[in-house]
């Protein structure tokens, strides 16, 4: 009877996870379509809901049951806050947006450290993150400092260092899906930085939103499965 109850509970949890995954996929697709079609009202509603759906998926995978999972939920919360700030045009360039996403990256860093740190795997992340930081990252920092001052350049530098730490710690988990997610998320922030500070990129908004959502989904699933 106990075994049957356990199997029933496991089946119910699997069904909940599948439902949450489907909801995330549908809402994310709607947000991407809204960006592509320039449906501003739909985009403002759908973008925050993507993070809510991803958090629901994380909960069905047991995120609340251990510290690493709770840190993942914290990262999703700060990403949600960042998206909400972005929906308010008056705060797009305010401190709230970069601070929210910086805290999200930091939460992922600590979550990945709790999952384990394998030096040789971490070295792979270092080999990938450093060249990207020295090329695209340097261009972003220089342009930010030139256009809006040294203080912003320093802030962008700190932000890029945290993103690099996220990639390195993601790699250090030894979980390929987590690493791929972190790299995809890094691409999202890199394209956003290039478009914002260096110069407009074709289809930048579309690239940023798709890579942001896919990157976080891969990191969440890879960390919790």
C-alpha cells in the first residue's frame, strides 16, 4: 500500500512537472511572438509571467526542498523583478534593472557552488568566459564609460565579472545542461550590452529574450533534475 501510494505521488508530481513545462513553453512562445510582432501590451504581460511559470516548474522539481533549489528560486525572483522594472519605461535606465539581474546572477553562482565544484570542468568555463569578456565585454565597457561616464563603466565591468563567475561555476557543476544554459544566458546579456552601449544590432531584442528564457530554463532544469 505504501509503495502504491509513493508511485501515485510520483506520477502526480511528474504530471505537474509536465504541465508546468508546457505552461512555461507556451507563455515563453507568446512573449517571443509579442516581441517579434511588437505587441507591446502583450509583451508587458507575458515577459514577467515567463519567470513565474519557470518558478512553478522549479517548484514541481523540488526546488523548495534544498538550499541550491531555493537559491534558484531566488534567482528567478530577481529576474522577475528585473522584467517588471523593464516594463516601466521610466526605470529602464535606473539602478533597479541592472541591480535585479546582478542579484539573479549571484543567486545562480551560489546555487551552482552548492551543487559541487569540479576544477577541470570549471576550467572549461573559464576558457570560454575570459575570451568573451576580453572581446565583446571590453567593447561594452569602453562604450559605456565613454558615453555615460566612468562610474557606469565600472558598474558594467562588475556586472560582466559576475556573469563570468556564473559561467565558471555552472561549468564547475559538471552538468552539461547547466553550462549550456549559463552560456546561453551570457550570450543574452552580451547582445543586450552591445545593442545598448556599442550600437544597435539587428533583431537584438528577439535574440535577447529567446536566449534569456532558454538559458534560464536549461540552468533550472539542469540544476534540479
